[in-house]
C-alpha cells in the first residue's frame, strides 16, 4: 500500500503523498481490501469522495479501472526488480 501513496491524486492529479482509497463494493458498505482495489487520492479529494457517497458511486467504474491499471504497473515493477 505504501507504493500507492507515491502516486499523484487520481482525481485532481495533485503530486505528492496520496492517501490510499479503498473502493467500496457497489451497493454494499464493505470495502475491497485487496491492493488491486485501491486508488491514490490527495487528502482533499479523499475527504470529498468519502463524504459524498453518491459522488463516490458515480466515479466507481473509472476508479476501478485505474486501480486495476496501477496494480498491473505495481506487479510489473516488482517483476523487474526481481529479474
């Protein structure tokens, strides 16, 4: 999860330290805890998205696509570091 924190905010693209935002399972309150279900958000965007459930739901598919993309980059970087 530390790796996600090094990325710019997914929502506003602000550089710097990001918070890991765990995606919610659509229609449920349970959050996905897997690394492939986390997107980086700056503190401001994280607060906005978490306090507005309707807005969070409207962004879910785009956030999920980014989480999967970042997870692929993460796996590739680990593989390159091992090889």
